């Protein structure tokens, strides 16, 4: 296994060959949290809004870090480590006998992480798939990896490691054994995806959809489109580069004119390179549909929840086709239930069934979750119940986004609980759209919602719980999963 060494860090940050003795100091892991440091780690000291990694540099060294990328050398570690000034390429040893630990002094630690990751990425030749979009990035990344894993050794972003920190950390795990890499690419500002592409150098770019997520930060849908299109603009020319675009989303479809790569359209529209029809939700048993590609038609059943999951399967199948897989491999990959990452079905108190979709929420993803709930027919005396929290970072779309969710909720649920000041708009609109006011409960906290549900749920109820990540609505799931009647 090829392992990063202090010599690699020197070369990437100093721009010249390292002293030969540094090649013998292997790095076991690269971390930004001093609590994760183990013997042989490289620690990246990042300053942040709430804390500063430099304050924990001594802890990292005492835990066994062999090196660190730093913007300054705190007084507490002076004499405990050597220092390399990467600007002047001056090396001040702390011991004649030992090379490590060694601090690499840079002007910006995050930039240092990026330079190191870009240099390491350039040593290897895997095909790289980048995934971006407003909704569905992580589930798409997981399913693409599951498909490609049927033939190739795959490295993928861990969890939601999709930003300017997570993506380079993923690439620093790259080795010669990896034949394909799948990277999720998120953003908060214009230029960020372009920066991630410069580090990861994707060959295939998958765009899921465009919605108002992060509208608060970017200011307009047009800016969101511009930011997401940075992926397709960064792709190499055809035939090496391929943009995989959602034909059903006009804004994504129009990105075809912005890339030098070849374009592969997917969707529910006949005439796409890959499309699906005859979609039938089987509730908690999954979804059934037909794939169409060239002159082939395949009947598929996959253990994914909700009709919207067909688009996820289309994306993964498209990448599989582009990367040369056969249909038997592609179907095996999309039937891998580990690809159903976020949405989990768990038993709840009093015989209720809980749909845990608490990871995050936008208007589009919440309506998709409500559509799933509509497909589920409660048994016996059960009801469809939705617990919906605030949807954040919607900017000027905040009120409209909550309103359209309220309208859909009125069509689907028998009981609605909203959690938070923004989500009360959902409740108010549901009442205005015909849901009985007695069936709508507006609360401000997870604790209040849990108390309402304790007294409300009965056998056979199916309960959707969803809200933005900051709302921490998994707290509600934790309470309702407890054994007994609460």
C-alpha cells in the first residue's frame, strides 16, 4: 500500500524535493480533529468560527502526530517539534536524532490541505466521478459507488464529506489500488465546486437537480445554477469527459451547452439516453419500474423508498453504463440496500412505524418524502402522520417553500405536527388547504413534539419525521423508538 509520508507533505507545500530522510516517516491518517489523532497522524490546524485547531496542537503532538500543517506555532509547542517555513523552505530541527514531529508553517492551513490533496491526487490515475445538485447528492454518491463496486475497487466520500475540507481528506486516502473514485461536491458560495474540481479532477460529472437549497447564501436560483454548473464546466473534453444531466430539470438540462464533455441525459422522458417508466411504488417493499436504454428494456425492482428514488437509480445506472458495466452488474449495485443511506424505517412506540428522514430538508426533498408517505397505506386504524420542522437557508424562498409543503401535507396526512417558527407556516397553510385545524399541532421544540406524539400515536400509524439538519429532529426519533408506551 502506498502511504503518504512527510516527504510528500514537504514536496506539496514547499514546491521542491524533500530531504531524503523524510521519506521514511509514514503518515497513518490525516485529521482535523485532535481527538482523532493516533500514532503517525498528520494534523491540520484549521482556525474556525467557534474554535481554533492551533489551540489543540499540543494535544495532537502528545497523541502521536508525526506532523501538522499550521499557520502559526503556539508557544506551548515551541521546542517540541521541528518547523518548516514553507515560504522560505527553512527547516528548523527540534532534535538532531529525530525528524518528527514536524510542523509545516503555511499562510493558510486550508489552502495547505488543498495543495497536499491535489498533489497526492495527481500521483494516481483512477477515473473520478463528481456528484452535485440541490437534493439527493449523498444517496446518489452511495448508489453510484455500489454500482461501480461490482467491478472496480472504489474510493468514495465518507458520509457527507462533500465540502472544501471533506473532499481533500477523502482524496488523501487514495491509493494505487483504487480504480474509481466517487466524490460528492457541495457548496455554499460561487467558485467552491470549481475549487473542488481543481483538486479532484473528475472525468464524469453528475448533476441531480436544482432547487432553492442555500438560496440564503447565494441570493438567487440563477447563482445556484451557476455554482452547480461549475462541475460540468470543469470536465475534460469528450470522450474522456461525460456530463450526466437530469433531462427532467430544465435548469440542469440547459447545462449541456456549458461543457466540452459529452452529455448523457437521464430522466422519465422518452428519448433520453436512459429513461424509466411504469413506476410503481411498493411502499416499504421498494419501487418497481422499467429502464430503457438504446434498444434495451429492463424490468427492475429495487429496495428504495419512494418514486423519487427512480432518479437516483437512473443516475447510478447511467454512470455504470458510461464506465462499461453490464446490466447484471448495474442491477446488482442498485439493489444493494446499503445505498439507501438517509431514509430509515424503524419501529416506534405502540406499534407505530417511523420513517426517519431527519438528516436534512428542503421543499423538494420534503415533498418527495410526503409523496412516499402517500404511497404507504396504514393498516387497520393507523394514520399517516407527518412531523415537519423548519427548512433553513431558503432566503427569499423561505415562505413560499414552507407554503408549498403545507399544501402537499394537507393532501397526504391525517395528523400534522410542525416544529419551529418557520414550520408553523406549513401548519397554517395545511389548515388553509383543508386539513382540519384539530389535526394540526404547531410546536416550537423537539421536546414538545415528542410529548404530543406520545399521546397521539396508535398501532398502525406511519410517521414521517423530517427537518433541516440544524433542527436535530433525530431527537424525536430517539424518544419514539423507546420500548413501551413512553
